[in-house]
C-alpha cells in the first residue's frame, strides 16, 4: 500500500471504527468493545507502518481537498507529528483495555456514545499530528474540541455540564478568538501556512509584531494550558478517568503543546525567533506556569485535580523547552511529550483504578492503600517518580535534554525553573507515596482489593513503558534530531 | 437566438406565470406539486445561469427586443448568480420538504392562494436580482413585499398580524424612499437604466437632488434589508410567520435588498459623487458593527428559539455590510461569500426549527428540554448548522469568517479593531447556539414530551441534506469563492 493511502487510512480507521462501534452496540457490549479494540489495533498498525519511512528521512504527503485556491486540507508527516501519532495511537490500545475495565466496573451509562466519540477524538488527533498546514491543523483542532465535549459532559448531571461549559468555553474562545486571527495573519503576511523547515516568517515580520503573533498562537492554543488559559483542564476532570488519562494527559493536551512546538519550529523558525527579542516573553510565561501550577497542585486534595495541575506544569515544561530555542531543548520538548505521556497516563489509570475499587477520590483517604492495591500503587509510584525526574524513569531523559538545551543557551531562568519545579514535584508526590505505603489507615478499611483486571493490566503496561523509555529511547531521539537539522546550536 | 440567452427572463417569467395557474388548481396536493415543480425549475435555471457565469458568459437581455436604455434591460453577472441560487434554492428546499409543516399550519382552503403568493414572492425576488432597471427593481420589490406580507400572515398564529402590519408599514416606507430616490435621479438624468445612469449622472453629480436621492435610496434599501437600527420589523415577522416561510425569507429576502443597495451604490454613486466612498464607509461601518454586537447580545438573552435566530440574522446582515463597508475587493468577496454561506446556515437552522415545531407545541427553550433524546437527527442537523453559523472550520460559515477577518486585517489598525469585533461576536454566537444545545441535550425532558418522535420523513431528509450542504461547502468552497471574488472585482471595477 502506498503511504498516501496509509495516511488516509489512519484518518478514516477511527471514523469507520466509530460506525462499527455504533452498529456493534446493537448486538452486544462485547462486540462493541471488540470493535473499539480492533479499531485501535488497526490504527496503531497503520501508523507504525509509516514510521520506517519517516525515520529514513521520507516525508509522505497527501492533499485531500483544496477548499479554496491556496488553502488546502493537506497532510505531510514530519518527525514531530509521526512521534505524536505513534504515541497517541499506541496508548489508545492500552487505554481501550483500561476503559473496558473502568466503564464496566463503574457501570457507567451511555457507554456506546463514549466509545464512539473517543474514536472520533482519535481521528482528530491523527489529523492534527499529520497536518501539513495551519488551516488543516485548525480544522482538526476544533474537531478535537467538539468531539471531546460529549466525553467531558458524559455524566450529564449539573456539575459535569457546568464543567463541560467551562471546557468548551475556554477552548473555543481561545481558538476562535486568538488562534484563528493568528492563522489568518500568518497567511496574509507569509502568503502560506505550510509547515516548512526553517519557518516561513523570517524577513516577513519584525519587531513587536513577532511577539504579538507568538502570543496569539500560544494563548490561542488553549490546549497547551499556559496560564491563564489553563482553567479548562481541571474542569475536564469531571470526565470518566479513561478520558482524563488518554485525552487530558496525552491526546488533547499534547495536541496543544505539539501545536505550539510545531508553530515555533516550522512557522516562526527556531533561529528567527531566537534572534527576535520580542518573543522572549514566552519562556517566562511558561516558567511562571510551571512554578505556579506546581504550587497549586501542592494544595489540592482531590487526586485527579492534583494530577490535572501537575499536567499543566508539565505541559509548560514542553513549551518552555521549545522556547529555549536551541536544538537540544527542542529535542527535549519532543522527548518530554512522550515521557510525560507514559508517566501521566499511568498516574491517571491508577487514580481511576482506586476509584473503581474503593470509590476514593481524595488524597487523605489513601492511607495504607498500597497494601490493598499493590499493583496499582506500584505503578503510581513509578509514574510519580517519572514526574519528578528520578532515574531510571522516562522523565529523567527529557529533563536531561531540556537542561542541556538550557545550558546550551546559557538560559539560567530555565535551569532555575527546572530545579525549583523538581523540588515542588517531589513535595506533592512523595507524601502520597508515603501515605499509600507506610501510613496506617485510621479506621479499619473494607477489603476492596485490586481494581478489575483490564485496568490493572493497562496501568502495569504503562508503568513498564515509563521505565522502558529510560533504557530504550534511541529511535525517538533519532527521529527528533531530524527536526532540528540546520538549527544553529 | 440561443435558448440560454432567455434564461434571465425565464427566471422571472416561470414563477410569475405559474402563480395564476396555481390559483386555479382545486387540489391542495396539485397546488403544492405545481409550486414545487416551478421552484425547482427556477432553481435549475439559476444553476444554468451560474454555470454560464462561471464560464465567463454574460446574459444581456432586452425585454421584447427593445434596446436599452429605451426598453427594459435584464442582466446577470456573478453577483446576481449568488443571489439567484439562494433565492430559488431556499424556495425549493422549503417547498420540497415543507409539505407536512405547511399542511399543519395553513388552512386547507387557502393553500392554493398561499402557494400562488409564494410563487409571486419568488418571482419578485428573482426579478429584483435580474433586472438592470431602477424602476423595475421597485416594481419587483413591491411584488415580492406584498406577496411576503401574505405569506407571513398566512399562518395560524394571530400574533403574526401585528408583526406583518409593522413589516408592511416599514416596508412601504422603505419602498417609498427608494421610489423618491430614483424619481429624483430620473429628474436629473432622464434615465432609469442603471448602466445609462452611471454615465449620465456624471454631469450632475454635484447637484443637491442627486445627493438627496442617494440618501433616500440608501435609507430606503437599508430599511428593507433590516440594517441596524432599521431592523425592528424583522424579529417578530420571522418569529410568527409559518415556519416554512421563515426558512424561505430568512435565507434570502433581506439579502436581495442588500444586493440592490450595493449594486446601486457601487455602479452609480461611488465613483461619481465626490467623497461618497468615504461617506458610504463611515455611515455603514458603525451600523454594521452595532448590528453585529447589539443583535448578538439580544440573541444571547432571547428565550424563543425562532426569535433568537431572527436576531442572529440581524447580526449576520451586519457581517455582510461590514465586509462591503471596507470598500475593498477582499471585503466585498467576504460579503458575497457570507450572503451564500449565511443563507445555507440560517436556512438549515430554520428547517430544523420547523422539524421541532412539528412535535413541540412551543419553541421556548425550556419547552425544548431533552429534544435531542426524541429527535436526534433533527438536533444533529441543528448542531451542524449552528457550528456553521459560529464559523467552526469544516463548515461553510468558516470560509466567510476566514475571508472577512482576512479582509479586516488588511485595513491596518482599524482592521484589527474590526477583527476583534468579528471574533467577539462569533463567541457570542457560540453562547447563544450552546444555550439551545444544552437545553436540547442535557435538560431532562418535560413529562409531556415523552412520546415525541422524529419529524416527518421528507422534512427530515431535506433538513439533513441542507446540513450536509453546510459541510460540503465548508470543504469545497471553490464555486462560491469564485462567484464572490468575481462579483467583488466587478463592483470594484466600477470605482475607477
């Protein structure tokens, strides 16, 4: 099969899967969930088939439609997008297994709708990853927002509808209000919105306008959750945990930082932005978000909200790394997208498993829970250590590269931020680990045991991946070195 | 003489002749079938004209073989093609799918008359678009207005009567103003043919009757087009009209008046009246901005679904005017596109409303609680059209927003301000559409609404088709963009 067909296949597979899920649900729940799993496997197989070509330097592309002259729905796979697509599609398999355990264990309603929109969201994610220009990216960006809305409002009670309103409000407001003008401005100035190695804005824009456009992009991409446009992420935690795990720790939020990174690398151009002082604010904005989100996380009692604020901080790590504008830091940004994904999905899986088994949601309820749920809390511990950046976990690798990039640029603000945030991460994760393993429960607890097997299986796999990424990260580094070719060190 | 040369005349003559025939038909079913067939024929003619225009064909036509400026001339270009498409398209969609709704709303013994009035409205609106004669425009305007008063008042809702009376008074004032205007121009130039007027007005352009005429014509047409703050007649007229009439008129009626306004202004006044371009922009731009902001704000707090959408229409007319008031090719392209795309979105929304109205006795938002449970397809169509109205990518509405913001950003500092306003009002659209979505999807259904089924099949199919058209033209916009940019070049071409 030609790669063009593979690209189309990757986009369509989840959509066809969504139809199959809807039809399968009429037969039985098992058929429906089999359809989800098979779709996830097919998507993953398709995406991984494209990997060798991109690794070898190929840039497969496909133009789907020319909406109006000069504006196309087109796809072009470059290393960053390849990485993101491979990550999201692979984790979808594990997440589907987990979903089955979680949704059944919780006896959630409207499960068919849940699986259908999940599949649509994945298609949108792949569209974002493969997009060849800003227009296509925006199209799928909005599709992702809209397709995740029914997932966030899944419960349908007043609280989740209100939170979903915040979710949609922030994401649509920022994207229509800031990102769209930024994209149109780019098309007007550069005459194109194609993602091009070395950027398209050099020589077309200078002075404060560069900083302003960068601001429109960064805050327009609300999914990157740079403060003050982060409010939607804690709000999204009302969703069932599989949604929080795959979408609000991987697909949606990573689509945000992925977009920011792609815009910096392929629209502005790393060297152009480095030479332009008006863009320097981004690093400080990201650093501020890292620190303040960590401080807020310290004060959270609800486990999922704590994880959400931790995600906000970790997302800004990626933005900050991209804003350092040096080759090693750009690699660090890409690697952190992967490392954080493995770690954070594990943490969310664990939080969800705890909820399914014991209905516990608050941190102080977790005293001694490690003895009842050793697998879950073991995985949680690994995920938490990765967040802090302790070897041998994936989080260490990306921190290493971001720090190296910061030193390359003599950027001590970034260095200080990383050190301080590491301390803060430790300060909010270590107490939970201590409580779970070493504290004695105050009152005798009901013996709820472990979560359903699919959930435990999924979180064990992602915990292993978190450790595995420390040892086997060669292909990822290989892939991402290609994006910074030609950038001055 | 080639057959295709007669198309502009047929566009008007076909529905005009069918009207008296329909009156004679005794059976309601036959009357409906004849009206629908006529409307489809008009649509086919419009499509043929559009294809010709896209090929670079022009359609000059002299009624009865009398050459202009002595006889009445017709003319069609890409700008008119856009309008012809939406006029005949909206009429066809409404008639094709609307039978169940019309049967439930129009008394049986009045139906043939009602369909005849519909044909007259169609003929009048098409006539305004194809004619190249200023007085002829007035005649067709009266035909279409009188017919639409009848259509609006034709439903069972007695509140339509005061609304239509208001519309009648305002519409008559507007038409009279227009008539006074062309009377003055005729006095000074001795011609009613627009092309001829454009030449002859040069010698007298600085005389005060011409300036007064420009004022009367602009205000008169702005009244007919419901330009803020002359929109007061519109919300109630749309709200209480039979649902299918709302579909038809909301998609095209005001836009036709706006078309005349732009045509008159750009062909006759802009290049001849000293400082007129500046006056045009500074007079209409603030009104457009106010329309966009104030009408959207009204829609935010409106509880009746139809009136909410009617206020949104006033805001959308503001967008069209805003693009035109930039007096640039990009701005006019955006306007032309939005004429087309808004007709698609609003037509679909009102079709979905008609579906809801078949099953729900009241269109207040709280009475529509849980509508999505019982009518999922209708609400899906509503959502798609709503997204198009907001301007979400992948829908037709996005394309015109894209062009409009692009055109605004070309204008420097002022343009940035305008872009901010466009974006803000898009967000207001998010809020008012989402109020409907939340009511329909998340509120618990009222006890009376338990046994509600989907709308009748033909209405539902047409509604879904219209929703799909919103997506199709969001992904493949080549035709409307070609028409709109050609129209913009045409209008700007008269400014040299």
